[in-house]
C-alpha cells in the first residue's frame, strides 16, 4: 500500500501528525529542496503533499522531475502566504492522469 506523506513547515506539521499522516518538517525552502528528492525515492510513497510556499521555491529541474513522475504524485497544499497556483497545478495533474481537463472550483 502506498503512503500519503506531507512535507511542510513545523507549525503546520503538528496538525498533520495529529491526523496520523507521515510528516516531514523543513524550516525553509532550501531544506525542503534537499528533502523532497529523497522522499520521492521512498518505494512506498504514493502522494507527497508539499507546502505551497516550498513548491514555489523549487528549481526548474526538480519541478520537471515532479511533473514527469507517475508515482509519487507531488501536490501543493496551501502555505501561509497563500500565493496561489495550487489549483492550476492540481488541474494539470488530473489532466495528465485521466486525459481530460477537470476544472476545480473553490
């Protein structure tokens, strides 16, 4: 069975841990940039939810790797600054996975 994993800031991590989710903490974008490739290599990783602020700070090479990856699927979760872009990314993932454009509404 594949795992749902979360990579987020320490303040948000506590809530995910209380819900029983495998959670990793990064204090800043640089730390998250180092941790994410290692998490993607875990054999039982199915979905990795990453703090949206961290996702926006990833370099192009890592983002390309994420978009080409069939598993695990890496999705953004809202961060503190709430800069946006998360819904568009999820729509692109769904379009790639099922071949149809799905529009998500808030």
